[in-house]
C-alpha cells in the first residue's frame, strides 16, 4: 500500500498569510494526487486534482504542485473561510485509496 | 443539483449489524463507480469500499474485509453498505462518495453529508 504523509500536522496562520502544506507519497505516484478541504461537521470538498488542476468553483488562491513523491498545496492569501483541515489522497495505485493524515489550518 | 444523501446510521452493540444507504440524485448514477469512506471521531479519512458502475469490481479495505458488503441498485439510484460483526473501532461517520476519473486523474468529487455509526455496549 502507498502511504501518504502530510506535514505539518497543524499550522497557525493569520488572514492574508501564505500557507504551504506538504504531502509525501511512500512511492512514486506521478500526478495522481488530489487535495480536499474539510470543515468541522462537514463532508470533504475536492479542491485540486491531478496534483495541480483547480476544481471548478475553487478560488484561485489555492494551488497545487508536485509530481512523483512530493506535493504541495499552497493558499496564497489565507481567508477566514479557509480555516479547515486539508487532506491529500493518492489515486495511482488502488485499492486501497489512501489519504494523508490531514493538516489543520488554525487561526493565529 | 448533484447530491448524495446517506442514511441508516445509529447506535449498535458490538457484534451487531447495520445497513447504510446512499441515495443519489442529479446525475446518471449507473455511470459512476461509488465509494464508502469513514472518519472516526477526531481522526482522518479512511477509504472503506468501492464498487464499479455495474458492480463488476468490488474492493474492500483490509480492516473491513469479510465483515462489510458493498452493493448498489442502479434502478433505485442507491448505494448500500451492509456492516456485520461490528466492532468499537468501526465507530465513525460514514460518507458515500462519487468516483470520477479520466486517463490522468481520479478523485472523489461528490460527497454525501455522512451518517454516524456508533458501536458501543
């Protein structure tokens, strides 16, 4: 199974800050990576697919990059509605589909 | 509106059974593979099971293999998860999610709101 490791586990940031979250795969997954946002009590929401493609309707302050084993999600200017937990997911080799453990973006 | 609505969650004793349902609307359900994903309280996301559009391909996480059964009824636009021999560690919110893919990407693009399953004596 491919293991997905996110860092950091949590980050404290202020509105307007640039935030970067990293996701590392235990083996190469090309660009078969997605990012999801989850707010408390809500279902996950797809943000990024194919490592760097923005899902329709997602603000352009979100961007993704990387291929192989190392990936990043960047929020260029953090907004109040962006405080949430973010998960990466690999879709290169399944089953199982595997998620990172999550990164919680908190208010500083 | 594209929508998934789960139901069937509740409190069950260890060793008991429960059947979850997921009603789909707003898209051609029979054209999509579907998934169950769960989230234990305060924990991350864990994929549980997948079923292809025609039920030809079915997969399970090792943690539920032999205890859970995924199925679908395309005529009723519904997805199901039969959960037997439930354990405390199965306590979680269970989400159904639509599988969307192309030649270069694959994602869970639509999620339901989730249904809570609590296994406790």
